[in-house]
C-alpha cells in the first residue's frame, strides 16, 4: 500500500493507515511490528512510521518494550468492560451535558 502524497500530511496518513490496520484486519494481538518492514511496505521513510507508532502507543493500541520493539496491545476483558462502562455513563448523561453550547 503506497501512501498518497496529496491531502493531509504524511505523518497523519501513515498514522491513519497503521491505526486502521491495528483496529481492523491484523496484526494479531501481541504481534511485533517492524519499523523497517512497515516503512518499506508503505513506501515511506522510517520517520513517519516512527511518529505513527509513537502515537499508537499513546492511544494504548501498541506497547513498546525497550530494545525489543513495538507490539500490538492485546484486548483484555477488563478493558472491554471499562469501555462499555464509559459508553453507558455517556449515554445516560443528559443531552445538554454532552454537547457544547
């Protein structure tokens, strides 16, 4: 998959593509992601891939292990439960409290 040079900046495009991959069709939970392989596959330098991986770590979608690399964060039952609890709390809020005026 090659990244399009038009539109949003390269860092955002690489981030969007990697985020979509993690959330949809693979890689598997716990799988190691190779910075060099991803850069070659996307047809970009390592810098935007590094930037995207860092953003995905901040979101909790990846974990980084010192001197080992980036790994897809496994989804746990507790994380799913917490997500549903947050969604339920937001749905129960009055509409006026959810939307800015």
